[in-house]
C-alpha cells in the first residue's frame, strides 16, 4: 500500500494532510511542501514521523570548562584529569582482589568528607562486610551513604530521590534489570544496566563510577560497547604479591589518556605515592649486571624504573623468552636487531626480562634500556649505577629521537643520577645537570658502554 502524502511547513515544521498556500500554524505563505519522511523502509524503521529540530552551533561557540570536584586523593584526581566531572560515567576494571573496592570506598569517603553527597551501592557484598572494611580503613567518620542492592530499578529510584553528587556501583556485572530476560552478568544485562546508569548520569548531572570485572586476558568482561558508553575507562594494575598498584587511564574524555596514579597497598588501605620514581628504585639491588634504569614517561609524568635482564644457557631445543612488564613481540625485535646489526646473538640462551615494581611499559623509548640490560647480562658487565638510558631502536639499528627528553633528564637529575645515554639529536632547552652521552646507533652505544665485545661468540 502506498504511503499517504504528507506536507510540512518549512518555517515552523507543522504538518498537514494536504497542501495549502498558507500555513495555519505560523501564517507563512508558500512555505508548505510535500515531505517524503525520514525513511521508506519496513515498519520497524524510523518511518515518516519527524523529531524535533536540534540546535546547531559552530566552531567559534565558546562553552565554559566543566566543573571538577576534588576528592583529596591526588593520584586519583590526576588520573581523572584534575578531578571528578559531574555527569560523567567512569568504568574501573581490574583483577579480583587487586583493590578496586578498597580504592573506591576510600575515594567515596574522601568526597563525603569534602562536603559532597556520595552513595556506595554494593552488589557483591553485604552492608556489614563493607562496614567492616571501612572500620579497618578508618573511614567510619565519613558521612557516606551505603546500600547493598542488585535490582537496577530500585537503585535508579533511590538515586533519583537522593540526587547524590557521586554514585559508586560495585559491580556492573551484578546489576539486574527486570525488563531483560537473561541472567545477571550476561551480555544483555551488562549492556542494559550500563546504558541506564550512563543515561541517568547525563540526565541528572550525577557522576557514576562502575566497577567492572576482567577476563583472563585482562580485558573488561562483557560487551566492549560498555567501554564506548562511558566517558572514562580506568584499569587497576599490579601484582597481588607486590605492594604497588597502578591506576591507568586508557580512555578519558575530560583529560589526558594513559595517565597513571601510583598507590601502595598497606594495612590501612591504599596509600598515595607522590614520587613513584623513588619508590620503584628504592629496592634496587647492588651494582650487578643486567640492571639498567630507564627514564620513561607515563601520561604526563616522568617515571624512572629499573629494567632487569638475565641471560643463561638453555638446556632446551628452543630457548625460553620470558617477559614481565613489557611486550614480548618488542623483545623479539630487539633481539633480532642485536644479532643482525650488531652481531650479538642469543641463540641457545634463555632470556628473562622484568620491569621492577609491577609497572607495565608500553612506549618504544624503552628499547635502548632493554638492549643495554640484555647485553649487560650476556657479557656480565654492569652499567654505571648513576646512569639512565632511553631511546627507540629502529630495524636498521639506528636510534630515533623520543619525545619529552628534557622531562626525563630533569627527573633523573632530581633523583641523583649523573649521566644519561640518549639518541643523537635529543633537544634540551636548559642545563639539566647531567652528562649526556648521545649516540647515533645501537652499535655505537654498545661500543661506548661495553667496549670491544667478541660479538660472534655465543
């Protein structure tokens, strides 16, 4: 059946069933034209019904910066981009037992002490369990509202009535929406709960923090569309047996991404680490081979960390390549460049690489530090204790300049280092107080640090 003709006024948008020379709604003449509708597809498409007209701006339209609320936890505020933005939706993921609930309970209590009205909703623990943790952390004096509930409809009704400044949902996998016919934790339930909570945050200007479980691969469990719904995605990293915890922003619409906050797990909860470089290097051992200090950049802050390597004869047909805190594929590339361009082979040798402190490095500027640690371990020649190393290695063996070199050198000088090995062409605008050794390629670096090596000896 053919669709009936529909006429719309171009001035006011009023619709009519037939054409006329004058619009009855606004009085404009010759403004009515036939309208074909938004879609001519099946019944489930948009059809011919029209929506409201959206106001448009231009690139010169100025809007004020979104207000931010400081929690009093400086490392958390740093990762969030300067504080919590009202109406934002934040997803926090991490391994079980890593400290997500502890950190968010501390953050909610800190917001409450600063005059905000937060609500902590636990879907995994009873209220008594949360109160026991608060007692252990010394947070019982904070005016924090607490609830233990999994029904999404009841939670949204409570939030609509209370209108808090912050709502913490722990966790999104336990939420249950009664209009979705599936079990809690399923893809449909997680998607529906995340959509409703995010829409509530935007509609009412309430900041909502969602806790998400992770899979064995370390990714947020459930549909990846949840990460696209929210404004900020934070990952809580660290080894369970290690006291350091890294809170990393992998997505942030209100601040820089890949920013990190460093915490230390103590008996009284998570304590901030204002100077992570000093903490990561505090347990550095004696002057041994295979140990190199890398001057890196995490987000906007320079971080010095120790890279450790161990090279030993292999009893297996295929030598081991074990990496902790770095990319295994990048290690294979560095080993290949060392053998092809410098003649230093690792065939028949097991290689173990570790980034001390539980930090995971992703920037390519760590290539030179890794190569230095590998050669130092293979030749049993230690590098100077007061030297830092950074630089990216290309497949030709050349060293490429890296960004923010001056910030790396300034951090190294602040911690008492005296020299640095960096790629040629590094730009520094001020005297950093370090003796800078600039090298053009990997072969020149090895010659300068280790002297003559019987390169073909394996």
